[in-house]
C-alpha cells in the first residue's frame, strides 16, 4: 500500500478518535466500502469498528479486487474526482471543485461522509498539549 494512503488513513482515524459523534456516525456504516477514484489512482476504504481501514487495489480484468485477498469487492459508494476538480479548487474554491466530483451508490453513506468532510476538524491545541503540556 502507498505510504501516503496509510498516513491519510491514520490521520482521519486520529480525528475520528477525538470526536465521539464521528465515531458513532461511521459505526452505523460498519463493513461498508468507499472507493475513491482519484487522478493519481484508486483508494478503497472500508469501515471497521467505526474507523477507516485502507487497502491497495489491483485490477483484474474489469473486477476490483483486494490485493491481499482475491475477494470481489463491491463499493457501497464511489467518489470519482477528475483532474478538473483540482483545477476548479485552485481557481474557484470548494464549490467549483465539487462540480467535478461524481458520487454513485449508497446515498446515506455518502451523506454521512460529506458530514465528516464538512464538520470534522483537527484540534491542534489538544494534540500540542499532549506533546508540550498545557500553556
């Protein structure tokens, strides 16, 4: 698996650990699979125990399979982000970028993922206080 995917997954899970509502929200979707189709490649994330678990994908004909298992995986929701989304974000912000993102699959899961993307924030002060103590 690409190190960047592992790091991104750990960061997301760290943020979810800090927010009880986010963990409860993801727990409702236990076992569901998110497929991110990005300009740089595909990433599959599965919800396990209320957190994200990442897998590296390999292509076998037209079927998407996990590399470490030969199990056929059907994503619950697919987010397809075109390269135009990157340019849209740089030129017009989030609203312009979202015009170039296609979503297919489970509407409730996609809606909850959107809530996470919107409302989940890093509490920088909390993490820094663990390293340096309270100010």
